[in-house]
C-alpha cells in the first residue's frame, strides 16, 4: 500500500511542477505581449490576413501538383 501512496505523491508533485512551469511560461508570454511595441491588429483584419495567406498557399500547392 505504501507503494501506491508514494506513486500518488510523486505523481502529484510532478503535476504541481508541471503546473508551475506552465504558469511561469504563460505569465512570461502575457508580459511579452503587453510590452510588444507593435500596433494592435483588429481580429477581423488578422483573420483576413490569415485567410489570404491560406488561399495563397492553397493556390501555390495546387499549381505544384498539376
């Protein structure tokens, strides 16, 4: 029974460490984003840029396969 308890404790400790690492990564990502000097882009504009790029890549892939 002690093996199960130890396994559970070790698993919980590993998950806690993983959670802490993720939280640190996320906080750093948010901080970098908040300090990014580039101008903000509206969601609709960003999505239009992504869609245009996808269409360009699809067209390029289609011409490569013909």
